[in-house]
C-alpha cells in the first residue's frame, strides 16, 4: 500500500462528502482511507455509510479529541506515506502525488504540506507552521491574498496536520508508547509538537506550492473561549516537552512583554484560564517524562 489517508470527523455533515470525493479523485490509486468519527450527532455517519465500500470506519461514542482519534487510525495504517486530513479540506487532484514525489526524492524530508487556500480560492489559509524566536505559533502567510508570491518551494518548521503528508517511518520514529500525536493536547498545537520532535531526530519539513487544497475552517465553529484555552495551555505543553534551557533563558524577557500581560488578560476574560494553569501543573510530570524519553531516543 502506497498511501494511507486518515480523517477525523465530528459533526462534519457540511463538508465530509466533498472532502471524501476529493480524496477518491486523487491521481494516486494505491490508497486506503480510514475515517474515525468522534461521536457525531448530525448526519455525518449517514453520509459516511455512502462510502462504506471505500473506507474503514471507526466509531467513537463521544468526542475523544483530534489527537486520540488520529492515533486510533494511525495504529492501523499500512501505507508507506500517511496523509492526515481534516474533514473540511478539499484537495486538488494531484495534491497527494505532488507531495509524495518530493518525499521520495529527498531522504531527509519526512513531512510536507501544500498551499492551503480558503474557499474563496484567493486567500491564503497557511503555508506551514512557524515558531518565532519568542516561541509564538503561526501559520505562515495566513490571511494574505495569494498573488503567486509564495510559489517557491521552501523548508518550513513543520506541516499543518489539516493536510500533512508524513513518511510512515517518521510516524513510527516519533511516536511515544504507540501514539504519534500527544493525547494531552486534545486539539490544537499537536502538529507543532510532532514537527519539533521530528526535527530533533533529524527530519526536515517541506512546503510545496504546486500541491493545493482548500479549507473551510470548520474549527471556527468551536466556542472561541474553549479554543483560546487550548491554545494557551497547549503552547506551554509544547515548550515543556521540547524547549531547551537556552530557549527558556532567551525567552525570559518575552515573558514580561507578552506572556505575563496575556495571562492577566485571560484571567479576567476567559473562565477556562484557571483550569489551564491547573492542568499545566498536574500534567507537568507526564510531559517531562515524555520529554526525557524523546531525548534518549534522539541520543540513540
């Protein structure tokens, strides 16, 4: 098997048929598709049943999170290359083939993404993940109008998991106790964590502009305060697991410029902030354990 496509659905009736149609219209033929439904309560499962002869469907009784559901599917993949795909993404016909060819050509590149456009087909949704010197998290060029200014291939920090192609050997090398994505993150920032861990093992990531997909951005339907809480919490999960001492020391001034004022703002505005701080404290031992395990693996 050449390609394994992994899709997680949760109340995705607006998008999933178009997403799957784009998958089955890909120029690559040797492919399996695994869909994990996270307890959808709309018409998603009925739509998925229309594709029952073409997909392997795993049903969860509740929303166990993007990370958990992806890990369920990733344990069952058999393809040499794995595409993690959001249910609100529509792929151009050569998306997978284009990315795969570059992964074949370059042995040091283990992960890649194409050009993400929004559904107006002119606004850039993202060209890859960026981690600033102050360890803030960005999608490259998000919100800019696409005028061809980013039509040159480049190395990036990592691909967005909404439509990222990974070599299976990278998936196997990076995983911890059978999990590729860290379930602690639940949703958001998990792809930054994967990319950072992969880099420490010597893998590089690539942005390829000739591979194009279109993003509805259904995650915007999530309650903004909940997303803000996850984004705040998961950024610290990311740093605890991956940042070295030098990074923390360099970032001290930034704590006073950005992090501390942001914390005060969120304490007044977002009721989940106290919960986030509690979870950072409670999960610290487990995060450090995963950090040590990965460091040891990197040394080997």
